[in-house]
């Protein structure tokens, strides 16, 4: 049976490399559609939890995993030999930036070299990990063809960027359109057929480069506009204008305006990282992506601005930051999730500790939190009046923020969680 028929009849075996925020929801989606799925990850704790039917990601429910395990459609493992049993291999490994904001694709290369060891005819290889335009053809393809097999003839290589918004109640993998760009037309068609088994809309494009660039465009659009509104917030602060009221007024325009909101700094694994893959690659063409670099500079200033606002608020109460007891409300990078990747809380807390403030945190989603290997004490949302200042970095739902304003001595609200402007002890970003 050829690969196309295997996909159509759900007899194709799929291995997903990387069981994180991208890989696990994808694995459950394919398994629920009727495919046999291997979830490959080098973290044995993750694979053990999956096989026990336990989810460590908010967007995936335990029952979803348990059902697929029971039906023998999903099995997690650290054994890379499952790749030789696989018809389709989907790579979903992290692609972070290094300390110099340069792409670190070491895990990606490692994964591709692993795939190469088991590559066989009639296999479809799909890369979902975000990377710079050209990676699929310039890095991945040469590695896979080292064994003598040729793309488009013996195997097929495709890039399809992940689109995941952790904690989003409306948009999940199933109803987020999937962009697909293969090196060969047949590869694109096979990948489209695979994803269409459970994803509502598939968007084929002409090449992997177009697919790679589309992902970076999406997140560059976000970082530029968020950083622009951050800069507007800084300006409005100097002019004694409420930026949140300005945004509410501007967004009543029914055309030509899209609201973005300021914050303590852009976090997560997409918006804060992906655009710098593009600016790095652009230099190869003697092109400097100035909007991206400027957006990055503004974003990196926001945690420092938050600390400055805390100092200003404490001064109003004739208190110094040194020795003040401060509660950080929310350390995840956005509300209602446990994901702390690139969270502004790291920079804010590190700066506060350097300035000798006493820091504790409250977050119902994050059980443990460390900054520079220093464990930060996690507390309940009680006894708010005992803190010199409460700093809202993540506005988790289901809390009465008006009551927090009433109980607290001081609040620095970076998310506009407290809507009323009647509280003199509340300082908004």
C-alpha cells in the first residue's frame, strides 16, 4: 500500500518528535482521528505521564489522553527506534534563541540526524518547529539526503508551522488553519491530506520558504505592534494620559485599527523569539530588519519600567524598595496558563531582588518558580494587606481585582486588571 492510501485509510503510523505545547495536542488530534501515534520525547517523565493518561498541558485533558491510550492509538516513548516503524514523522522540538539572540537549532539538527538514521522510502517528514526561512531546504534536506535517498522521489519533506495559543478557549489545533509548504508538490499534497484528517482548513503554499516566512510574519506583526503600544504607554505616562482609556476609545473605530495592549514584557515561545530568527537571517542578505530590532529594544525595557513604577508607587507611601515586601501576582507569561517561557516575571523579580526587595509570588497555575536558581516562595492569595506592594504581571481570570485594590496597600497593575480609576493606591502601567 502506498503512502497516500495509508493516509486515506488511517493505516499510516505517525511519530511526533517532541511532546510539548505543540506535539502533545497534535498527537491527540491525530490519534482521535484514528491514526496510530508514537509520541517521542527524550524526557522520560513526560512519556511516563502520557502513558498513565496524565496531561501536563492545560489545553489537553486527561480523558483525551486516556481514551487514545486505551484504544491503543497513542503511545509515548523515549525509544527512537519507533521511527523505523513510522510512515510520517513530525518534528516539534524547541528552537530557542541563545544569549546573543541568535537562533539555536541544535535540537532541530539533532532530531533530523536521528530521523536520517531510520529514513526509508515512502516516508513523509514534516518540520513544525519555528525557524528562519530556508532552514528546511538548506539545513534539513541535505542531512536527510546524505544516505542517497532523494526528496520527491524516495521520501517527502514539508514545512508546516505550528500555530498554538496556549490557554485560548476558542482556537485549538483543529480549528486553526494549517499552512503547508513542501519541497515537492507530492509532498505538499501528502501533508495536506494528513492534516486534513482532523484539521478544518488546510492552506497549501508554493514552498517551505513561504511557509517558514508566514510564521515569522505573524509574530513579527505582533511584536512590532505590541512594542509600539508599549512605547505609547511610556509616552502617555509622561503626559499623564491613561493609555488604557485611549485604546478603548481608539478601538471604537470600525475600520483601520486593531487594538494591542501594553504589558510588562512580551513572553512565550513565539512572539518574543520568532522575529529574531528573521532579523538574524536578514543579515545574510545585507538587510537590517530595523522594526524587529527596535521592537526588541522596547520590549526589553518594559520590565525595567515596571520596576521603576514600583519604586514610584512605594515613594508615594514614603517607602523605599530596599526591604519592602512585594507580592508578584502571576508569573506565567500570560493569564490562565502555567507556561513561564520568556515571562517578564524573570526580569522583574531579578531586578527587584538586586535592589533588596523581599519577593514572594502567587500563581494558581505555577507551582514552582526560580530566578537565577533562587527559589521564589509561593504563597496563597490571602493576607494581601501584609505586603507593601502587589504587582500584577498576569491577570488570571476568576479573581475579584476590585477587592484586591481595596485590601492592598499598593498595587502596580501592568494588565489593567483593575478597571476602576477611583483607587488612589493603584498605579497602572
